[in-house]
C-alpha cells in the first residue's frame, strides 16, 4: 500500500488469471476525496505497455483525472504487457491467443473488484486508450457487467484473425459507448477505421457517441477528460467529492 499521494491510496494487488495458472498483478487506486463503495473504472493502456518493463514505470497522467473525480481505478498488467512480457512467435495464432487472454484479464479484474466491499459492483466502467480502445470493443461484447465504455483513439484494427477482430464484436456491444478520436489519426483513419466501428456498435443510438477533434491519434487531453467525465457522470452517476482525507 502506498499512501503518499494526497489524492489516492495505491494498492498493489494480484489475482488469478483464467488460464495457465498465471497471476495478474495490478494497481488499484482508491480516491481520498470520496467514500466507498466506489464507482470503479478498469483501465487498459496504450501500446507503450508492450515495451515498458514495469507497470511501476508508468505515470498516472492517463487516468489520474478519474481518481480525482472520486472514482477508483484498477490498472491490471495484461497479458504480454509490462512484467508479463514473454518471448513468443509472431503470427495470427499468437495474436488470437494474446487478445483472447487480455479480454479474460478484464473479466477476472471485475471478478476481483466484486470481491471487495469498498467497490460498487453495479457501477463499473471500462476506459481504454489506443490499444486499450481497440481491444475494448471485444471487452464490451463479452463482459456484461460493465455499465459504460470509454474508447479514446479507437477504431477497427486491420489484419487481426477473425476470432479477435473488432469488426465481428462491435455489433454485440450493447452497453453505452463513448468514442473520442482524432479526424487526422494516422494509425486508425477516420473514414476507414473509426466511422465503420461506430456504425457497427450494437448499442442503442441514444447510448453511443462519437466525438471527433481535428487532431491526430490522441485528441487534446482537456477535451478527453471533459468528455470522459461527462459520460461517466451520465451513465454511472455523479460522485460527491470533498477535500482529500489525510493519511
């Protein structure tokens, strides 16, 4: 447990994976300006997670605003990220296995959250950035316990095996979805990757929203923060916050 931040208490936790006898390390950030049971967001990081050696080397910029809004954030070490990177052969079979395992990691993360008395199990959301947003489409289709999805820098990923292609999962997503993207995204182009994904999402029209900014891959951060918090306030409910409690 690390209580040094004025805004949250960080806990290093671990829980069993759904495969191979592995364990999933994770960081759980609990806000000091709200009372439990906490609304909680499961965070899925961008592709930098495939290269950094440890989750301890990751700053909180991408998700700190969620904790300061009075919500808990669970940040698992997904398969083939950070400490769980292992040499593997490249190819569609590996892609299929790894992406499937990462979706299972999210499901096990929610199992863990449901075991805690300080988490509101009826108000759990998913927040994915870039790689996390792409794979978030699969997560949204296979995990019914999520109340809302936020996908930042999202789009259809090309060249994936059919079993883990977001094209085949998007129509099976029925929870509220917010997509925040850049019109000039070099990795996931607007017309060919973003628009088709949004159209395919099976969520009711009133419960899905695509916000586009005239930027590249990741939209301006203040806009991401505003849109994300507005979405979570609407679908999870606003959080009553106060001055941070002192350790």
